């Protein structure tokens, strides 16, 4: 089955090259094999943009997709924001690659580096406005609505990914982890589990360290959440 899926995914390698050739050198195109999250990248064009290479890990968004199984309802997600470890901004899209049995086996991801475009857009907007505008409080019925949109962090290895995902949750805590109650720690484990942290082999170990608890305690919390 693994070899069958790999052969199926290899058919998308020329498609990835085709897309990269059309959009240009600021577009990174990646093919992920979801069977191995720690080394999911099996093909990449213009990987120098994010600093990633074949054999590198999944992203936080990939793990969240796998955990939530959102791919059952959608064929792709498009035009979401991503950030790179070098501080870049990306406009990204992901296509869900499914086999003949409609099972998810991989992902085709596009990451367009828009860092310089954002700077240029800000400059153009400044020129068009002719300077800063006075702040106007919008009417209540015209208040901007918060949009929930997918985001992604593009990194190389699984350890970096785990550290980023764990810190994204624990950074919201205002007290030291050793002062958290058991229930509060269970809630953190629940949130990390929903993000897909425990799909990676080192997830339990790093979460245990971050929360100042033992690995068996993490497993016990996960059992309670089932």
C-alpha cells in the first residue's frame, strides 16, 4: 500500500514543477506524503524560499488537517496566510491528493512569497492616500468582522515544528506551568491534541517537558480526553 501511494504521489511531481515554472521563482511548490509526518516532504520546487528540502517535516497546518479530517468535506483550501522561519509572508494554498478509494494520501501545497509585495502595497497605499488619514470610529453596524482563516508556519524539521506548536499554546499562559492545576494542563493537552501535536513521535516528550509533567501523565491525560 505504501509503495502504491508513493507511485500515485509521484504523478504529481511534474504538476508541481509545471506550477512553479508558471508562477516563477517566488513560488514554492511541495508534495507531502502524509504517511510519514516527520519526513513528509517528498518533492519540492524552489525550496530555498522557505529553507526546506526533501525529507523535512509536515507543517502545523498539515497536522491540523490530518487531525480534524477536514479533507472529507473539501477538495482544497486556498489563499490562506503562512509565515516562514526567516520572517517571510506567504499566500498559500493546499490541494488534497486522494487515491481511487477517496482516501487522503498526500498534499500539493503552493507557497507564494509575498513579503516584498506587502511592502510595495503599503508604499502604493501611502502614495494614493497622500499621507495618514485621521482615525474614524466605524459605526457599530459596520464594525469589521473577525475572519477565521487558516494559517501556517513553514519550517524544516519536526523538532522545530513541535516547539512552534507547543509555544503557540503555552505562550498564552500567564503563570509558570508548575503552578497550573491538573485540569488546566489537561485543557492544554486537549488543545495540542486538536492541533495534531501527538501525530509526531516526539510530541509526548516535548509536551511533558513544557508542562513539567511526566510522559505517562501526558498519556493518561490523552486517555481521559477520548
